C-alpha cells in the first residue's frame, strides 16, 4: 500500500472527510470545501471519493471541471450547466427572462442534470460569491432536493460563512488534525528499515514535530529514514531543491535553524527524558546502599539531599568521581556518562545529535 492509500484509506478523519462530502452530494446538498494548497495525494482522494459516489448512487455520473472553464460571472455556472447538461432542442427554449435557475430546475427531467454530480476544482472566492445566488435559487425551485444536479466546489481561498440554504461549507483543516498526521507518520515510519521499533517511533514523532499537518512533506521525510533523523535540515533543504508534492509543486524551504532545533529538542525531551529517568532510578536502586552512606549532602543548587532516591545524575556522577561507590563494568560507566550528558543537554534546551539518540534507545 502506497502512502497516499494509507492516508485516504486508513486515517479515520481523512475517510470521514470524503465520506461526508459524498453523503451531502447524494442527499442533494451542494458543498463548498476549503482545502490547503496541497491537498495530499489529490488523485488518490478523487479515487476514494468517486468510489464512494459510485457505491451509493450508481445512477449518476461524476463530472470534474476546472473552475476556470466555467468563468466567474453571475450567470456563468447556470450557463455552463445549460450548455453541458441540456440538448440543443432544450437549450433553444431558454429565454433570459426566465433565468437559468428556474429554467434548469423546472426542466430537470428533460436534461442530464438529474444524473450528474458536478465537481468544480480550483474555484476562487469571488467566483463562489457570484455563483451562490444561482445555486440557492436553483435548489429552492427543485421539486425534490435530490432531483437536480448537486455541486462540490473546491477552493483554496478563505471564505466567509455562506448564508444560503442547501449549501454546506466544509474545511479540510477542521477535519484533519495534527493527531491524524501523527498516526499517519507513525504508521508510515513503521514500514521503514531504521533499526529498532523505538527508532521508528522516534522517526514518526520527529517528522510530525517538524512538518506538522503537511503529510506529503512528512512522507518524504519518512522515506529519507535514517538520513532525516541524522540531519533533518539537510534532508529538508534537499527536498526543497529537488522534491515535490504529488501535484508537482516544490516542497517549501526548511524552517529557520533555531526553530528547527527547537522542534527537534521538544521531540527528544518528550521521548528521551523518560528513558533517562528510568536509567537514573535503576542505577540508584543498584547502588542505593553505597550512595545512602554519603547522604545527606548538598547538590549543585545548594539544596540538601537526604534520600538516595533524590540523587540526580549530576550528583551521582560527582559521587562516582569521588569513588563513593564502585561500578562493575566499563559499560555501566559509559552509560552513566552518556545519560548524564544527555540529561544536561536537554535541560539546557540543546538537541542531542543522532549518535547519542541511538545510544539511549
């Protein structure tokens, strides 16, 4: 299964989006949907949406048209439907005084409007504003809500609330959340050969921290695998120079260096600090009797530490250098040094390099 299939087939809110679009159209409701500039894997979206329509209403055809082919005048949508959905003998009966909405609504049985769902792609806010009076009037004049043509209008423009009955307004960003993107990134990263399962989790969490809800960019980062974990900025720069979305548009440049480092640090703080804390507790339990003998004492903040459970890694390292306890192996010494350094870096808002991340996993 490719990544586009994973997004539009397995992520619940992505499925809910095209399902609601289909439900509204099949019920005779026009829909205006605002989506981001890069609707993820748009062609896969169309396949899933068309599949839903054909499954629930096999009697109607789904026609896609570019908004630029319709025009932006007040009567342009009505004129388009008259030309494309009515035979010449019916078109000849049209008179401007009747109006497109009334003419088409009262003659649906003699046209292909009753058999058509029209998808208008790439509409501008001004076009939609000019089409609304026609759609509203046309819908109100239909003898049955489902007897005429229902339209799905896709736009990247921000819109004010639509006051018209029979027209629903949906926004991609209100369906799709960062949590959906995280689920997708974790599923996609689970397919990567990057070592242990925890490292796959780290890859997914790092990608969501860096790319947010831009799932196509996130997918490209996931495909980079270990190279992305090792040097996110380098991969993002390369993607911006040579990569592109599924629609052919280039990926954006990476965030500013400081901002990117902050996102990496947040991910590491979330995932690594619990591991560091587990190591500290385990180490203290293993050496508790030796450590407790040298308590109470003051830590680096000049606070009294009375119980061994309260000893932090910095003080623990000091005890070790003073030979207050013995370490059985060089591996144990290396781990104590590693976890102390990692904890100090994260505490000072410094991201760890990937080599240290791998050691802690």
